[in-house]
């Protein structure tokens, strides 16, 4: 049975198994710093955390790492599979490598930093989370994004922000194409300020003036037959 | 009133309804969106009959001998399966589609009768959680209002892949029902149409779903039963895949299942009847060796205790009701005849659940209209109805000699029509013929 025995506990995922490790991470009631060794692509690791704890995963993780995170700080010293930090509510999740598709899907809050690239559907249905990606993102990212901010230092794939609601998107590089109802918008001073803060918080040294803002044209907010071709 | 000329002949193809719909479409340029479920005639439980006991079978004494009704749902993997007094549950219906009073009434009625109710697309309300002894929390593609705190408050989790009224389709809650509270729960602006996706955002097939279920179990410490709900289409294959993905309970919703707002063309033309879906689901479970281990809940057109008993005889462990529960609360009541007429409808016909002007106070977010439903009285009416369904099912089970509703079996049934016999896989009455069965 894995257990947190000191402020700097190391838990071996391969040895203890996901259930025991997650149970230990959830059980302790004191602030702690825990290292997870040998994750070997395990799924659902460090998910459902709901307290002040710093978890460092030494290696690559599978699907849904740090899913539904609340309050915790999770650092993945490797790459992450599908749905990292999905439905996160608060806290911080950082991926040192790349992230697969649906990173930060439906997340309501907190900060997700992906230092490498993110796959398709990054920030899909995002509901308030801040996502900062150091590299490129794949197609259909921020699809139906409702709230929050997606920052991309590299390029964005096709159909960026399709059917966007109120999420804001900042991209420094090229955008392959915009999705339905997603449009380029002017960068006003308040956007430069919020972007600078986001980049600083995420640990990136970049000039906000190099970015372009995208948002919803709000033409599809009410179904109308004249827009049928857009659906 | 002028009597129609008896020489006039109505076209069977272009009947008055078809003509009216063409005229409406030509006038408005938009398809018809409505609530309720399929209204077309379909082979249904009415086409089956029970073979009561006589010489070759031994009945139980009505009013004297026990006929139990309880059901355990989700004991395959979960630490805390649901143990319900009756096998009739309340299907998922969202706050947003329904008023807060309606959700509270459903919780009250279900709890009085010893059964569960279910959230819907839009999250969990305090009224519903507070009044529901057993509450199933739906996990939908939109993830509106989804959060781990409510996930842990739930008694079970239902991953929704589809529903019988619109298999393969997402939802659309029109702006007139998006009050400040509904909008806040869904993190969207007030008053705009809300589209619910038809695909989950972070998994794409049964292999992914198995990992998603693992995540939900981890987050909830393996305590909660995990249901998977599917709209009835390729039911045999979908049930097998649901079991493979790790479901504790499979919910199959036939095409008579209701909706708050979907295109009429979708409701009437997609999916298969509940009657046809049950044997497919049971076959899948039996072939995997998990029938009665992975429980099967059937919904879509359950109205009477006879429907309940017939679904269970065909192999369901429990049923779910939605439309019938709303009717029990007061939907389509003659009390509101004048208000329905003002809306161009009438008691027994009202299905505009999408437009938020429900005089019964059920499918609305208008606070004044919602006052027309007293949640306490509504809960009492629902509990009464659930008790009647249960007693009716017991009556039929006793007549077949069964001491528990789960002991009903296909052998207790015959069909009135060739279609029903083929779909339900029971003999045509008076014969041994099951159309389509291998000799």
C-alpha cells in the first residue's frame, strides 16, 4: 500500500499500482510534495486530487492524468496522453513534453501549461481554464469553447475555435483555418495585459504584441435557418 | 358544423398531417422541433400478453403471497451498489429542460417510492440532490456543470452515449429557457441557444471509454456504480461494447423515449422500438455470461405495470420512466386546458417542451409558470403512480407464479402480432412460431 510518509515522499507507480498511488495522494490531509516514479504511461494517474499537494511525475503518463484536478499542482516530467487535466477545476498542471488530444477538455478553471505541442481538440469545450501551449496545437482546438483563455506560442491546426462561445484564443504563429463563427479580433490594451500576465505565469518569455486574438463572431448563438450552411 | 362530403377521399400518403407539415415548412423555412418521443404507431408492449398460470403452472395467491420487487444495480465493480425497493427508476431529465420545482418533485416522488432519480444535461441541483435518496449523475458530452464535488455526491454515474429519441444526435436548449441560473450552471451567456455535443470531447471509442471509466472510478474511489446509457439502434453490438468498456449497468432507451427538444424528423425516423431492443440487449449480455450481473435498465414508452412486467419478463432488471413521470406530475393535465388552447395545443397533445411556456410549470424556466407545480404535491402524485405501476406488475407476476418480478421470463409471454413476435422473440399467441428464430 502506497503511503505519503514525509513531505517529500516518492511513490513507485509500477510497484504500487495506480489505485494505491491515487488513494495515497487523496488520503493525506497535510500539504505535501510527492514524486511519482516509474509511471510507465499509466492512465488516470493523480486524478481527482482535491487539496494542496505538489505532485511530480517522473516520466510519461497515459490518459486523463490530473483529471478533474482541484487545488493541486501536478508536473509531468514527460509527455501526457489523451485528456490531460480534463475538467480541471483549479490548481496547476504542467506538461514538460507534448500532450495528446483533448488536453484540458471541458476544464472549468486552473492553469494548464504544455511546454511542447498539443494534439487535436486542445481545450475542447473549455469552461474557464487557462491553457498555455509552448508549441503547436492540432485541429479543432477550442471547439465549442465556452470560457477561459487558450494561448498558443506556435501554430494552430485547422478549424480553430469552431462553434466558439466566449473563450478567448491567442495565437503567435500561423492558423491553418478558422472554424465556424471564429473570427480574428483586435488586440486592445486589456488583451495585451492579460496575455502578458498569462505568459509570465506560465513561464514563457514572449512578446504579447506578436500574438493575434481570436474569438466568437456570435453569429451562431441563436439557431437561424439563414445560417444552416454553417452547421 | 358542415359534415364532410362522403365522396371526399383523403390520401393515405399525403394525409392531412403530411399536408399541414409541408405547408408549415414552406411558410417558415425551418424544421419542426418539439419535445416528447416518437408518436407514430410502433410494435410495443401492448402487442404482448402474459400466459397466466392454470394447470401447467402454479399461481401465487394475490394479496397474500409475497412478490418481491427490489433490485440491486451496479454490484459488478462498485463498492456501493444501489439497492432500490422497486425496479422502476426515473430517467435523466435536465434542470434547464425542466424547472427546479419539477426536479424537486421527481426527487421527492422517487424517494417516497424507494427508487432513484437521475440528473440530466446541465448538472446537479441542490433541490434534486436534497430530495433524492438515490441520485444518478449523468456524464454527458457537453459536461455542463460537471464537477468532481457533485460526482462524489452522486450515488451512481451514468455515462450517456445517446438517448432513444435521438441516437447519434446532440441537444439544443433554446434561448428562451436559458435563465440566469441555467446559464450560470452551464457557463454560458444567458438567453442564447445551447448546443449539446453528440460526441464526448475526450474519448472516441470503447477502448477509450474503458479508460474513461477507470478515471471516474479512481476519482470516486471505486464507490459508485457506472451506468452506460445508449439509444437503441445497433443494440446487440452496443451492449457488448458497453460491457467490454466496463459498465456495471447498461441502460437502453428505445425510440419511444422522450426528449425536451429535438427535430420531429429525428424523433420519428431514427432508432428502433423498445420492444425490439430488449431481446438484442439480453442476447448480448447472455452471450457474454453477464446477464443479471451487469444489470439492464430499459426505457422508452413505459406507461403501466404491464409494460414494466413485460420488459422484465423479456430480461430487463429494471425500467426507467421519463414522459410518464412528467404526466404523473401534471403534464398535459385537463386542469390547464385553457392555457394549452392559448398555445395552440390541448391536453393530451402538448409537446412543445422546447419553448418554455409550459402551463403545468414543468418544462419551463419561467418563475411564474413554475409556480403552477407544487413540488410536494407533485412528488406525492409521482409516488402514487410508481406504487400503482409496482402493484400492477406484482399482480401479473403472481398470476404467472412468480415470487419476484425478476423471475418473470420470456416463456410467460406470447405476441398478438407477427411483428411483435419477431421483435420480442416470443411465440405468436396460440402457436409455437417465433418469426426469425432458427428451428
